[in-house]
C-alpha cells in the first residue's frame, strides 16, 4: 500500500471523528438543560405507614361536632364513590365490600356472608370493636393506615366535611338510626391536662387572698403542784 492510500485512510478517519464530535457538540447545545438561577420550592411528601390509627390533622374538629351540622343529602352524593364496592340496602348483597345497611354501631367484621381480611378480623378484637362514629371517621380518612392488611383499596376521604356528611348518610341507612353524639362531649376534653398551670384570674379581678393560718390551739394550764 503506497503512502497516498494511507493518507486517504487517515484523512477519512479524521473526518469521521470530526463529524461525530460536531454532532455531539450541536446536540448538547440544543438539548442542554441549565440549572435555574432561582431554585423552586421543594415539596416533601411521605407515604403513611400501614397500620395504627390515622393521626387526625392539627385542629381537626371531633366527629360529634361535625355531625351536628352535617348534611345527609350531601353525604348521599359522596356515597356514590362507595357504591362500586358497597350496597346500602336492607338485606342488600355483598359486593367487593360488605353491605353497609345499619353499619353504625355494628360490630366490626360481623356482616353475615362476607369474607373479611385477616387485618379486619384482627381490628375487630374478637367482635368487641364496633363501628362507632369515631371509628368510622378514622377509618374512612385512610383505610390502609387505620387497619393494617385491609383489602379495602379506597384511598380515603381527606376532607372533614365529606366524612361527616357520608357518616350522617350512613346513619340514615337503618330502621332505627343511632342517636347522634353530643357535640363537645368528650371524656378526654373533660379531663384537665396533666401538669397544667393553674388558671389565671380574669383581668381586673382582685387577686385571691391567701388562706389565713389557723390560730394555735390554747395550751392547757399545767396542773397545780400538790401542797407540801
């Protein structure tokens, strides 16, 4: 092979390398994604762990207070999200989930003919746990967080108003609707906080006088010495 052929091969190789590098440089300039001058906000979200009671949001109203102003008709509209898996009829059929007729105060995992998950059976505590208003409110907030291993795939109702309305509607699905809880009546609220500071007197009120010490008991006179 003479020098001319070698020069042609070397020239072709160099030309190919030049073309490859040129394409890489052009593509980098077209599809470059420079970092923003001002970074945006970072939103951190953590998935709730399964099992354990769902923690109520800060400042959440008790279900007893929300039920006092709940709208059962609005709850019927919310319940449409549940009808794919639950019926609400008397002697209604079980679907993916059990029939919810007369569910308020019904023992957990007790509806006849439905195969409950192991997680729900454990949650029932041997049939002693009931679907109270508080339990219903906590469960439909986040089913998988409240009951570990539940087969219920529904994500939950994060809005307090929606939960109160749908529970008010579930209460009507009964021949004898259970009485509503008394708003503000809470055993925990009635207990004073442990270690709480004593209440301060109202502004302008006279401070309480300290208790006066009790007068000392009079000393009994000594017995007279016998006469010599």
